[in-house]
C-alpha cells in the first residue's frame, strides 16, 4: 500500500484570509481517509487546492508520485483523481445521461468502454437508471448526490475526493450514500472524504485527520479517534 | 398584402438581429460578460468582405470566407488580449473594457477605411421573388437572409444540444468549477465561444450590408445595440431566446415603421423591451436559476 496522495506544508489563502496554515497529510492506496472539522475549518479549501480550483500559496501536492500543485485544473482528472464537490454541482439543465457523459469527457478509450461504464454506474446506482433521461435539476437532493458520485465514477478514477456528500440529506439517505462510498472504495477507488457528519465518517474511514481553523490538530486510526474524549466532545456530541 | 411584405421584411431584419444576438447571448452565457464590441465585429466583417469583393475584385464567396476568417481570429484575439486578464476583475471593469474595445475597432476602421461611406455590393445575385400574382415581392437579400439565418440557428441548436463539445459549453456556462473537475478546458471553451460568436457576426455583417449597402465605421453600432436588446428581450444566456427575441424585434421594428411612425420605431422597440422586462425580468425564455439543497 503505497502513498497515493501526499500533501506537504500546504498553505492556502482565501483573499486576505489565511484559510490553510501549513498542513501535511497522506492518503494510501485503497484507504478511506476522512478529514473532519467544523464549518470554516478549511476542509473544502483543502480539496479545492488538491483539485487546483484554488491556487495554493505554498506547499507540495503529489498524486501517484507526480507533483500536481502547478497543474491546470482540467488536467487533474486525467491522472485519475476526481472530486465530488460540495453541494453536488450537477449540471442542472442537462439530463442524467448527459451529466454522466461529461464525467467521461476526457476518456479516450472509445464509446464501447464508456457505454459499459454507464451500465456499471446504473448497476451501482439503480435510481439513476430510472431517471436517465430526466433533467438533473429536477432530481431530489439524494438523487443529485448519487448522480454526482456516478459522474465522478465515469472517469475511471483511482481516487475520489468527496466533499460533504451527506449535506442536507435525510438520515436514511445519508446511510445509503455512505454505503455507496463504501462500495466505491471496495471496488478499488481510494477515497478522501470531507465531512461534518464526523460520526458516520469515522465509522467507514480507516484513518482520519481533524482540521481546526486551518491546522491539523489530531490524526490517527478512525476508530481510535472516534473513542477519543476530545473528539467525542467536539464532534460527536459528547 | 402590404402587411405581408412588411412582415417578411421584419422577419428578415429580425433574422440578422437574431444571428448577432446569438453571439451576445453565448458569450454572456459562457463568460458572464457583455461584449459590447460584438456589434463592431459586424462592421469589420462588412469591411473585409468589401475589400475582398470590391477592392480586390474577388467573388462574393471569397469575401464571405475572408470576413468569417478574419472576424473569428479577431474575436478570439479580443478575448485573449482584453477580456481574459480581467476574468477575476469586477464586472464593471470588464464592461468598460468592452466599450473601449468597441471604440477602438470603430476608430481603427476610420483610420484604415476613412469616413466616406463605402457602397457595399450585395452578395446575392438572384432575382426578387414575385408571389401572389406579383403583389408580394421578396428581394433576393431578404430571402437569403432568412434562409441563411434559419440554417445557422438550426445548426447551432444541434451543435449545442447534441454534441459533446456543445454539452461541455453548457457545463461551463452553468458551473466553471464543476466543468473543470470534468476535465473541460474552460479557457479553450471561452475561446471557442468567441470564435463562434464572431464568425456569426461576420455572416450577419455581410447579410446586413447586402440589405443596407452603406458601410461606415459605425455600421455595426446600432444593429449591435438592437441585437443586445433582442438577447435581453429573449432572455440573456438563452440560445432559443436570442433567436426569438431577434425575430420579434425585427417584426416590431418593421411594423412600427410602417404603421405608426418611422421616427418612433426605435422608441417603440425599446419601449417593448421595458414592458417585457417589467413583466418578466429574465426575458421571454430566460430561466430563473434555482438551487436545490
């Protein structure tokens, strides 16, 4: 199990605000690693810096040994690193099928291989199959989240970054989304999961990092952290 | 019969507005900016076609081809040089840059071609169509304009809705960040949009100058503004909206000129815009953007 994603001394400024103050962490191949923390701790900023939607001020990010902190945002996906962004951000005026097709936008392995992957996505997320011709903006929040995950799967990722996938969903749907994330990981995709729902995140993760106002304050085995007193007090409601 | 002839003229003029409005609306949809220099690209298209056809004596098709080529390059260059550095700047700065670019193009044309009007020779060579026993006469220019515009609108609609690149453009228009996560090159998409819009402006310029043959450096200004109105009227950012807005605007203008007052025609056109925006602020086919949590 080699290191897949490595972040070293990352500093990101958001305008005048010093959002990330020099954090370092690794994600190993095959793992689910979660980054938990309160609102405004810098979780989304960290993911945006990895996906190059934000320019880091300092620090090195490498994926599968290749430095990516200077790369253009649209080239990142070509390495097999995809992101399911906060708030789903599906293309609301396109159909489910067209959204999935955009997920495969950079693939060059031919229409047959892509078509096979539509079936793979529909098999894992059957609700999308029923709604494949529906305009994405008319889907429910949970279905949009499934579409965002399905769309990310269409690029045949090695690693998936997920930003608050449970946000705004009912407890039942949260369960289902976490089951899907678990499945995705079992199929060989390494996962970096950002969550406010620390309880659920720590349950499925192998390891975790706790982020507080731009600094990593704690890290370790997910189950150990779930039983840690200060983590329980701050993030798990006592 | 008079009415029919005014209507056909209105549709023809409106088709030109529609083709120009497509450029405004696509650029707005993708880059979220109002490219006020768009109207002047029409004028550049007119001058290029004039130079190739009249000064150099080459056939009409060469003139059209040259106009499309030069305008496409011009549009892409304008975006690269003037607008791209301002991608993150306040929208007011971009707007003022666009207005500055508009005057720059007009004054460059003045410098190169002079202020004396050029007489544009029509690219259409076939005879007027006589219908209903000669009572309704449709000129070759009118007919060509309507046909060419219809083909452009159908082709563009198919391109945007049925092709992978078209879907990528829609994705960039809706959410640049998410589009980048899909691996879509946003800069290249914006360049492509300017290229298409400017190529359409060149075609519109040739059609416009064929129907109204006086070519001066400000030729593109008024049609540019009208087409902008058409784009807002139909719902800025919406492709079918720009088409509908353009054609309606042409019809309103033509009928007002015929039945109310030729001096009041422009005032009526803008008056209708104000009423439409009061009733439906997003324009006829404009969409309210909603967010789902």
